[in-house]
């Protein structure tokens, strides 16, 4: 239980200074202080509708324009946002420990990259909202920061998009009723320059899709190459697999679990915290610079 975990920064500093292999599993809470909404839990975004209902290939097949508007809005917000002290603290630890530290992030917002986190030690488990790929073929574009990505996505205010998403996702009209008109006509949406017929889509990992194979291999190689001293579980409910399984894998490799989360009720896998583990309740952008300095 959470009660067995230490909350002492001083104790943590002692453990940190003798740790040689550390991993971090990051989630949306890391970017919350940058103004980006989380999916679930504290500061839960998309409070008005179920965002994860849009993060599926089925939703895209039913109404690609609606899904595009959701991601277009998030691309815009991510570009407006700045990395916070939490992103910078992880980037710095990564520079201090080039072999001994790895960040596995579920975030697609590009903020760790913009905080200059060394790239070989940053694994994007759910890829990036700034990659674009074809729904039908292997075409892929990396690091496209156009805002909007395509003219068909221009002239939709966040308010309009929000209303549309609330009405359609909450009432489930567009997503369930094939007779509902699409948010944007298919012909107007961006099409694949390679296969021509396929629609382009955000290059993120949706439910039911595999995580990027090479990224998983690199993450697994690091995880399997020796015992792990610490596993920082930062701003994530750790409810989405296989990302969440890295907490258990780290545990099985001897790691102490260190939970950094705004909300102790939302600690997911951290509910099994034990003696020797740590629990820091609060904003990751404040806690990380404090505990990692
Ligand atoms: C703060 C804070 C602050 C707030 N400071 N903290 C095994 C068991 C059961 C199910 C499965 C399984 N294996 C696979 C599955 C199915 C599925 C799954 O996991 N389902 C579960 C929901 C049960 N997984 C998949 O489908 C995955 N694919 C896969 O496994 O392929 C193989 C396969 C295929 C088919 C069948 C079976 C296997 C893919 C998962 C892809 C997830 N994609 C999303 C969308 C990405 C694009 C986008 O951004 O739109 O990824 S869903 C969404 O959740 C997003 C996130 O990365 C992910 C995790 O969320 P995260 O980051 O934890 O955010 P929150 O909101 O949940 O939590 C925020 C936390 O921060 C909270 O705790 C707050 O308290 C805290 N917080 N402010 C610190 N300031
Ligand atoms: Zn294509």
C-alpha cells in the first residue's frame, strides 16, 4: 500500500546517489504544468468527453474528419506549450547518466524533445503527434510542425471542435450512427502522396495498434541489460498496456518504484507500493527538479 512508501526527499537523494541504472515511465501528467490536458485523473482533460474514444482506428474509419479535428487541436496546443522544469530535469539526468538512464514516454506532445532530452535515451512508446502516416500504406512523414497540418483543418476554433466532440462523443451520435454527416468531407481531408487513395492520419499509436517495434526493442534491450535501481513513474495512471508493464518489469529487475503524481487516488500500479519505494504527491514540474537535483 502507499503507506509503506517513503515520502522523504532526503532519503531519496541517498538512494539516487548510489543508483547506476534508472528508468522513467512518463505520462500526460508530466506535461500538465505546460498546459496540456491529461486523459484521466487529476486535471483530466477532455472532462467533457471521452478522449480515448477518438484514439482508435475504428473512430477514424467512421469519421476521420472528427478525429483529425481532435488531433489538429492538440497539435496546436502542443506547439503553443513550452516544456516545463520536469521535462528539463529528466533531460539533465539523461545527460549526467548517458548509459544509466532511459526515459520511456507515452506522451506524443514533443515536449521532452524540445527540452533537449538526449534522443537515444528517449523512447516514444506512442510515437508523436507530429508524425503523419497513411491509414492504408507504409507512407510516413516525421516531424511535421505545420499548424494546421492541412487546409481542411483550418478555420475550426477550439470552441467549435470542443462542441462537436462533446455532441458527438458524449451523445455517441457520429461515432455510432452511420447516417451522421462527417465533420469534414473525406475528399477534403489530406490524402496519401504514395498510394493516393489512403487518408493521412496522425502517426500516434491508437488502441488495438502495436507499439513501434524498433522502439520496443530498444526499450527492452535497455531494460534487459542489467538490474534496475529505480523506476520513476511520472504523471501516468499506468493503466494502458504494454507501457504500464514496464513498471512490473522494472520491479522484477529489483527496482524501487518512485511514484510522482498529483493525485494519490490515481496511482494505478503504484497501489502495490512497498517498503523501499517512494511516493511524491504533487506537480511533476515542481517535484522532479527537487528530487533529481
Ligand atoms: C499529474 C499532474 C501533474 C495530473 N503532475 N501528475 C493488457 C491488459 C489489458 C489490456 C491490454 C493489454 N495489452 C493491450 C491491451 C489493450 C490496450 C490497453 O492497454 N487497454 C487498457 C485501457 C486496459 N492497449 C493497446 O491497445 C495498445 N496496443 C497494444 O497492446 O497492441 C498489441 C495488441 C493489439 C490488439 C489487442 C491486444 C494487443 C496501444 C495503446 C495505445 C494508447 N494510446 C493512447 C492515445 C495516443 C495518442 C493520443 O495521445 O491521442 O495513449 S490512449 C492514452 O492513454 C494515450 C496515453 O499515452 C495513454 C496513457 O495515459 P497517461 O499518460 O497515463 O495519462 P492519464 O491521463 O491516464 O494519467 C495522467 C496522470 O497524471 C494521472 O494519474 C494524474 O493524476 C496525473 N497528473 N497532473 C503529476 N501536474
Ligand atoms: Zn498510402
